[in-house]
C-alpha cells in the first residue's frame, strides 16, 4: 500500500491557505506543509519557517522531508523561477521563469497575445516618462495604464482624465512608487463590459477548466477607488454558458497553449485569464501564472474531485479527464481589509470572533495577513482574512457571507458591501 502523500504549498496568504485546506481534504494526502505559512495555517498544517523566495531552503526541505509535490502560490515565487530550481528534485505545480513572463511583464504578454491571435485591447509601451506625458496630451479618455512588472494587483490605473493619468505616470516612472516594476508602463484602450476570471490547469498540452469566477479589484463599493489585490469574489460566474465556454476555449485557451508550444515553453501549472466580456466578444485583459487571489478562496471549496490528483497529473505531464473539473454549488468570499488599504495600511486593527465563524459548517475563513496575539487576531497586512460562504446558489451564499462578516468584531477593518451583486458594465479592468 502506498504511503500517504506529503504536499508542500509555498506561500503565506489567503490563496495558499485555501489551497492547503482543499488539498488536505483529499484522502490520499497524509501531510500538508506550508512555507512559510502563517499563524492560522500553523494550527492545521506543518509550518516551515522558509521564505517563499528561498530556493535553497525549499530545496533542502523537499529532500529532507520526502515531499511528493510542491504547489507554488505567490506570483513573485513563480516569476523568480522557483519551479526551475525545484523540479529536478520533486514534481512541481507551477511554471518556470520563461512561462511566468506572461505575468511578470504585461508587455511580453501583450506581444504574446498578438502573435497568437488572441483578442485583446490595442496597446503601446512607454519606457520614457517625457514621451508618456507628451502622448497623454492627445490621448482619449478613459485610458488604462498598467505597470509592466509585478505590482500585487495595484499597478493599474483606469484614468478618467489627463490629470489622473499624468499623476500615475509621474508616480511610477519618475518617483519609483513601484520600483522597477513601474519603470515601464503599458497603455491600453479602455474596454467596457463584464469581467470574468477563467483559470485552467494544464500540463502544457492538455487542460481542464476550473469554475469561472468574478473578483472585485476596486477598493470601494460601486467599483470606486484605487485598484487592490482584490476585495472579494464569487464563483461560478453565471456569464459562462456553454456557448461562451466553447468560444473561450477556441479563441483563448487553445491558442495560448499553441503559442507556448511554438515558443518552446513547457508550462505545467495553472493559467489565469482575466477577461472583459465586451459587446464585440471576450477580450483578454491579462494573464496570471498562478491561482487567482481572491478567486482561489471561492473556487477551491466548490471542487468535487481530488485536487491533489489534478495538480500531480499536470506537474507530471499526464493530465486527463473531462474539459471541466467537477464542481457543485456556489461560493462568495468577502475580504476583511485594513481600513487604510491599499494606500495607507496601518496594521493596527484587530479582528474578533474568528473562531466562532470557523466552527460554522457553512463558513470558511482563510487568513491572508493576520498574527495571533494574546488579545486575538491582529491585522498585519492590507488584506487580513477572507470570509467565504458555500451554498446551493449565489444569492444564498452571498447572504450567508455577509451575515458571517457581521458577526465579527474588532477595529481598524472594513469590507466592500457589494460583492456578488450582479455588476453593471465595468471599464478597463485590471
């Protein structure tokens, strides 16, 4: 009889908490390790004090503990080529650095899409602030501006005016607000429509679709305020009917895999397509080369088959099964955020009543930025916890999620109150 599997999840946020929780539910799994994890994850999983960017430390741990699969969560770890370092020692779910450029460079991704014939918004690259400011003088607004590099979901400006766009350009290109990630800016035409997050697991040749989700990037209700890493999400998206699924497979998924093959990139992991469903058809806003966050927190609870077997098959190049991963029900996730997030995170808040929610069988709490103290859970990052409700349908799940949030106490935090309301058309995207 084969021994129970030992799975290592790299990362410490809500996405990794959701992944570790779901993997631990698979009967073939004996132990889930997290590196570095967080205080909440340490209650249920084996926590390793290894930074998510410490390749040597992770490699030593994989060998010492006979790990069977590594699942890489954070975008920075993927972009740093962690999979390239670990793959000789253990199966890894996550692309190497060459595949990760689809996320780590918005301009690389745009060129990739154009070469593959994937529908996307027209765009240009600015690498000089003087040129960027000059071209804004003749631009039509609204206009979408994106930091070329990784920016934790906060490198996008849907500029409604020249003044707003100029302020963003100066902050990134001249003042270095995002460091090297913002020294180049991709300018895109602004698209109008409904957003959708489509993730699929792939071994580089075959794929399996996960339930489509919808996340909420803006800080405040009504899609107002600055972009964030995500204030909440729901799944599945009712916009994904059979006809749209066929179109997305034909126009996005299959061309993406074909273009990766043409470029000689072996991609074993998950690909996330941020989509805008416009009147002219779906358009790809961006790629992410890891599980979405906050999407994972609402997708993982819906999956009805072994996630471990799915990820191991992709990592090993032997993915099989129906087009869609089996799933049921609906989930809504609400992010409890520091009340200064994203621009002025204070890290002075507390959250009370978490343990009571965790005892509720219909509620899940995934920790992203908290620390356990003698007084309770202290907020240590912009996004503290994800409160997730599962139900047979979205409306029931939404009602339950907000009822759960309303049971929390403490201070110094806030939530958006319009997650999972059917949105009107949005502009620009992420």
